[in-house]
């Protein structure tokens, strides 16, 4: 937990962990928001019971808030954190004041077959060591590679986007921080495999039962989670607004020319929902 003020539960994607959730919440000023970061089941030591479901995860999230004495909180969920965030809002509506769904899964998702490069970089210990080494010694390579792998931006457009991110200390730091949290090995493996199983079994998240206001944010050049997930969610959610980031990758909220403006809108949304 960090800061004081409006409580915000931060839910990382798949893979990830509390380190990713901390990095996600850094755009929230500590004098205005109390961020609650955690590792979802199976990640970085959070126990993964047999057959942990999305609804069970939502129950655990509600229990965390109850244990902390937080009656209602904003929820900020990215990517694979979306399903449990939506189910938290459905199953425990009294706990959720407002929800930001950032490039979030909203229906069934089947993990794509990883390339040989992906298997090495994200599925092996040597690959994870290499990413951390490059983040220290060749940050431009890591930033450019992350933006390319998370979106359809290419050529001169990718070069310009990469240069802009590297020139912005906050954006550069965010991408480098996230690059170290997306491994699928060691103490993130169980969580990743559980997420893949659960997301492939989704029939419906019952988005029509979500009663809190929802702000959907998505880049239209995202190749990790297609923007169609947010378009369909907007149609199903009773009280929602979709903010599309032009030519934005999966990292657009943190690495994009409009990132600062969109982050300000997100802060205002969470503050208004408290």
C-alpha cells in the first residue's frame, strides 16, 4: 500500500505480479490516492489453490479490501486483470466505486502460440536475465522491442514512438519496469498457466450486471489484447465510456504522446468515483 486518499485496487495483467502492479500505480499521486497493489493468485508467492477460478479470485480481492477496512475502492485493471475486476464488480458491487479497464480482456481469450523468440525471452531464465541486462545497458533496444511486440506500429512510426518514450523519463522508466515483470517462469509460471486456463473457459463475465461507472482505455494498434475486447465491453456495460488512444500499443497508457493527458483523465475519473 502506498499513499493516502482515494483507495485504488491495482490489478496487474498476465503475467505479472505485485511489482507490475506497483509500476502501474505510479501515475497516482501519493497525496491524493492510496494504491493497493498485490500479486494475483499464482504470482510471486500468492498461493494458488487447486482450480482457482476467476470468481474465486474476485472473492479474494473483496476479502483483501475487507481485511484492510476499505469499504469501497476504485479498481484499476490492465489486460489479464480485467476478468477478475469485472467479476469483482458483479459479485461484490458494494466494494467497487469505479472501474478503469485498461486494454482489458472482457470475454474468452486463447493464448497465441509463442514464437521461438518469445519462448526464450519470456519463458526461460536466461531470457529473463538478458532482458534485465539489456534494460541496464541498452534501454533503447528494450523499449523499441517492447513497443514492437505489443502493437502493430512499424517502420518510421515505431522509431518516432520509441524516441519519444526514451526522451520522456516517466515513460522510459515505466516500459523498462514492465519489461522485467512479464516472465512466465519461476514464481510467475503458476499464475500465468492458471490465467490461460481460466481465460480460455470464459462463457460470460456478465458485464450487463456491472453497476459502477467504467472507463475503458485502449490503443487501436494493440496486438496483445485487440481493441475489439473494449468495443464489445462498451456495448454490454450499462455505464461506460471508451477512450481510444490513436495508434496506441498495449503499453499506450504509459508510452504514447497522449499518455500524460489520458493519465490525468484516469485520475479525475477515479477521484470522481470515490
